[in-house]
């Protein structure tokens, strides 16, 4: 499953943004506060639109877990609950639509089912006039039929049970080091590590195995007398393995990575992109990532040119903000390659 287009309205600082012609691998660039991370969050919410707890999770990713329903205003444009959030996407020619609106205290007679979601406390406040007592998620399919209406209330610590989501998507935020031990254990049990090992061999040809030792320490077998902890394997090896693990776990799905260059030395970026591109193709995964790094953009272009010299399966999107308006300017693989040769500023 792959997104072909995306429309975002009234989410975070974005009044309206439309992105067309999404490809197999997509890299979002732009100045600070242009909405790159917000786009990833919007895709994450839309991909799991029947999970009413995801709005809580994206705030936790930002580092300010919310504690009361009024603070859901941080998702709404201008912190105004009257600006309803609308997220639309086209996946394999089928539309997916999510609308998020507040539930006001004087309208919240609905009963909520108890949720087992663990909430993290963090102080924050906002004023929106009429008291808000939760949010409602209206989820519709390609025929605009209501498939699920989710409700979530922090005040009551309750939510409506959601149906199982068929779209496989994971979000790796920039401020959180992903835990990969459990994922590696699952892949080991399922005998699905071979592809990851073969991809890692492009970085270190002597790698023959990955093992998990005491206290969850990950070891790499490079053929010597002792296994080596992954943390001493060089710049970014653990982070690259985290990317590959996420891609393997989300086979036929979507992986979102914020600030993909974090934890990677500029000299290792091309190696990282080679591994990521190879894994995405092997597991049929669509990647949408952000970066602030010109070196990461150049490394992607160079790595893709080696893997797919005549291909057109990557896109660079530069997000610009002009007052209230957001626009996404795209560059194909060839345009990106030509621009880098002329030393243009892609960010």
C-alpha cells in the first residue's frame, strides 16, 4: 500500500497543504517551522484513523504529553477548535478521509468505554472558551461512507474501542531512540532476519549474524572470536538497524522517519540510504522522511542513481510557507540529480 497524494487542512500550523505524486521514497525539506514534522504526524493519524488514541501519542512524540482535553487544541490551526482538522489521502487509487472535531462539555452525553491506554503527564494549558470534553474522529472510505466514529476523552480517561486497522504504518520521531530489541526478537522467531543481514552486509561485508544478549544488548557477528556490541560498530549502525527493523516489520506498509540524518555522520549518509533503499524495495515499503541536511539530500540522490540509474521512484518535496499558505514543490530523481550537479540549494 502506498500513498499517492495527501491533503492537510487546519492541522498544527498548516491551513491547507496538498502533496501530489508521492513515490516509493519521499524526502521532505524546508526551513524550520515549515510543517515537515506536522506532515508526518498527519500521515500517521490518517494511516491509523480508526485508532482514537493516536492524537495523544503524537503529542508524546513532541515531548509534551497532554493531560486534559483542552490541550488537544495544539493540533488545531491557531489553537482554535472551530478549525476542524481534515486529512485526506489516496492509497492505491482509494481515498481515505479523517475529520477531527472537539466534543464540547455540553454535548458530551455519549458514554465512553474504558481504555487501557497509559497516559503520560505534562503541564500545559490553553483557553478555548467553551469547555472541551474530548475529540471525535470521523473516518470515511473511498466512497465517503462512515466506517468508524472514534471518540477520546482525557478528562474521563476513556475511549471508544476501534476496529483493527489494515494499513501498516510506523512513525519514528526525531526525539526518541526507537527500541529495536523486541522487534529483532520477533523477526528472529519469524525467521525474517536474512534480508536485514544481507542489507547490512552492504555496510560491513563480514556480518554473518545478529544476536540479542543479556540485558537486551544487540551483538553483531563479523566472523571473529567474539560477537561485537552494535554500539561499537561505527557511526549510526544502531540507528540504521533501527530503520531496517522498522521497514522489515512494516512489510507492504509505510514508514515515517523524522530528521532521518539524526545520529548519522555525514560520511555515512550514502551508506545509510543504500541500506534503506534496498530494504524498502525488498519489503515493499513506502518511506516518507524529513531532513534539514543538504548532505542527506545529496546522499539520497547519489545512492538512488547507483541502485536505479533510470528509475523515477523518489521525490524531494520542499515545503514553503507564505503567510497562511503552504505549498509543496516537488523534484524528481532526475531534477534532483541535475540540481545537485549545479550546487543548487535544495532545502
